[in-house]
C-alpha cells in the first residue's frame, strides 16, 4: 500500500461509522474479521478498484416525509473517511451561522442565534424589526454534481494551507470524492417498504425524478457536508456583499433579520438570481416569509416570540405519541419486554427532554412526565428536579420509595424520596 496513512485513517473512520450503527445487519457482517476487511478496503482505495455497493431506499415519515438512501456499512466507512479528511479544511471557510452538520452547532444553536439576532437588531424589542425566511425548492435533489465537485477540487488543489498539512498524495482522495458524488444510488438499489409509500411525495424530493448528474442522497454523512460546501459561496455573498449582518442558514432554510422591511423585499430578487445563475437552484416561491418580529417566527422547530421561545406543537405531539407507544408495549408485553428495551426508551425520552430543555418548557416537561407515563414506569425510571432528564433504576423491580428524586417545590436542593407513580397521584 503506497499511502500508509490510509489504513490508519480507515480504522478511525470505522470506529466512527459503527458508533451509532451497532447491531445493524451490515455492521454485524462487517464486524466479522473487520481488520482484514479494512485492509482489503485500503488496498481497493489505493489501487482504484473500490466499488460502491447497493443502497437501501425507503421513505421516512418523521419528522417530515422524506426519501432516504441508506448506504452499506462498508460505504459508510468511506463517507466518514472522506469527512474526516476534508471537513477540517472547509470548517475554516464556513461562516459561523451555517448550522447544519457542524460540531457545537445544530438546531439549538441556530435557534439561539436567531433569538440573539432579533434582540440585537431590535435593541431588545425597542425598535421595529423584520424577519425574512427563505427556502430552496428540493435542495438536495437539485444540487448540480459538476458544480459541487469543481468547488471541492479547486479548494483542495489551490489552498497552500491545505497542502502544508497533507502527508499524502491527494489525487486518490479526489478520485474517491468524485466517485461518491457521481454515484447514482437509484441504480440497482434495494427498496424497503411498500412502493405506495412514495405516493404523494413531490418529484422535487425524489432522486428517482432528478436530472442526470443532479441530486445527492439524503442519509449520507457526505451529503450533509457537501450541502454546506455547495452553499458556502452563497453564504459569503449574502453576508458580505449584500451586507446582511443578521443572517443564518440551516441546510436550505435561510433567515435574515433587518430593521428595513423594504430592504428585505429588495434583496429577494437578487438572492433568487444568484441561486439560479451560480448554483442552478430555485428559490421556493411558496416559502417566502416576511413578518414583523412581534408576530413571531417559526425556525428549526421553535417559535420565537418577544422574550419567549416556544417549542413547536408537532414536537410536543410526537413526544406524546412516543410515550403512548412505550405505554402500549408495557401494557401488552409486560415487564420483561420493557426491561430488555428500557435503555432505548430512556434514550428516546431524554432526547425529547433535552430538546425541550432549550425552550421555556418547565411546566410542559413536568406534565409530560407525570401525567402521560403509565404508573408502571415507576419501576424503571425516575427524574431530576428540573424534569430535564430521566434515569434508569438499578434493579428491574426496585422499590420506588427507595429511589431518590429531587423534587421539593420549595427548595430544589432538598430531595424528596418520591417516585413517578407517587407524583402522578400527588398532582392529580
């Protein structure tokens, strides 16, 4: 193997790829003699014989109806391998307010930034201020692969800073990136679920309807990074050439805050023209939102109003449905089945509580925990005094009265030894 670093980097990529995919069929198959398989994969990369395998295609209905292409675990390793090499390079180029698929960013950061934009621009709601929201029609399915690859190639070949850090010949890396970008996952893919699931899905949201050399599969790590790379020059244009100080973007959801409503109106045609001419993208004509800040703005699952941030109703509804689902499993299959899956349940519950913890939802979290969960869950979990996290009890049938939960209404520092079932009866 000419590039000795390839194998070392492949092992790093493998450990990252399996982190959230342990137990899947393709991951378990790769796990058997994985050292040999990684060595073979490294040789294939080195000699140019690597071939992308079939993807699994299905429709995901939550949070929105989307077409997903799930790559084979072997190819996921390659995605992490590419990501590990080029993400540090592009991280230094992205604007701060590009939130998707970035460490310490994400939806919570984006919501906080927009809230800060509004407060700063309006001088804490003392001045009139307006919010413009824009969306790109069928973004991932409209990305031009030739434009995308040219952006990546130019940056990798022309940056002296990048070349100084390289300890290998990047020709094979560009070849690998080219292969991933121009691979068509719709060819010979494995369809999971009923074909009826695609009924009602707009053509602009399906790779099966995309033009030649257009569109990236939703579900790949590389697609998320490439989506940021594709719009990076646009971000720079809006931020610095149009002078939009209060601008942020999550994937294709863009938001701009400004005191002058007419100015925001005037830049819409300019943005539309840039997207069309430079990136072959279309601004969604039905998703242009321009309102005064007092009317509130919905962004990334949160509704921002003056001095308050509320969680979106659909998130509350999904959390309630998930609780009822676990309640139904407990009632139908009993303690043993739940005990085998309680870690998964707690992880799911805490993901919702963590998301809700970013908003003004103390009373809502309390209500969801104590009024929606079946009393039988008291055998498994308890919560903290802020209702921001639930934890597993050590024993399967542990006595609830011996499991502490800090929940004194007068002094949160004093813990009451009360379980969830006791609190259900307490609050009626």
